[in-house]
């Protein structure tokens, strides 16, 4: 049982380049999330998808777009990468978006923008 | 900005000493969750507290939810090197919306 799988694990981008982080979950969860983690800043929500067909902004959405491709997959796109987007990105999922549900995280994607 | 505050940001302890991290919210929380992230790893769910004044234990870990449901704590008795990592609390700031995570407390244990 893989849980939440995200790719790539590591990526180096040049400023202005674009890329998409892919995420898939096999737990039949309705809700999926993208977080970024920076030193001393904890986990900040970028975007989430409460259910298939819906997406909503989180705390730090600027510079990102998302697509809920189907129930399993939720991708995060950086259209024009900036050094400020250097971070560790975590995809996550839960049964639904209500707060009582456990959030399951992927292993993370380390992104460096130079 | 984040509305779940966690202190301290860092804690260094000798192996065998106790450790406590505190989580505070400006609003009443319907529940609070705790997660642990090992160095280089991803956050993993530890526990959820729902009731006012609730206390739960997991071996050497004791979790408390305040009477007003605005604060919580995690206490580790007799720390071990396996306890190293960052501990996050998370709560719903606005009703049933996605959890907001605190900035975490990074625990280092010196053998």
C-alpha cells in the first residue's frame, strides 16, 4: 500500500522555468493538499482540493496552480519559478476536508530554484 | 498568517530528560492533532484530541487538550534518541476547514 506518492523527489530549476509536481494517493480519499515547508515556518497550505472537481486557495497560493486530475491525482504547477519557491513540498490526503480527519503525507519533493 | 502558535521552536535535551511542547490558538478548536516529522522525513500523525480537558497517553508521550480547547501540550517522559524530530500541532481555525499547522518544535536529544 503506497499511500501518497509524489514525484519528483528532487529537482533543481532555473529562475523562470516551469515544472509540475505530481501526486497520487491510493487510499480512495476525497481531499488532497499541497503544503510547503520552509525552515522555521512550519507547514503552510498552498492549495487544497476538498473533492474531485474542486480546488481552493490555501495560505500561500501565489505563484502556483493546481489541477485535480481525478480522485487519485492532484498536481502542483509552478509556471515561472522564483528563488522564493525553493522549499520542500508535501502532497497530502485525507478522507475529506473536515478537520477531524487524519492527514497522510507523501515523502516530499525538494525543489531548489537558482 | 498562522494562528496556531507553538513553543518552543527548538529544544535540546539530554537523553533521559523530559520534554514538553505547547500549542496555543486564538480561537476555540473543535479538535487538535499532533504530528511528528523525523529529520529528512514527512509528518506522521500521532494523535487527535477532541474533548475539553482530554488527556491521552502513548507510552512515554502524554497529550493534553485544555479546558477551553484553545491550547494543548505534548509531554515526553525520559526522552530517547528515537524521539528526535519536529513535533507539530494542527487545528481547524475556521470551522471545518483544512488544518492549520503550528511552526513546530524541533527536539534534539543528546546521548
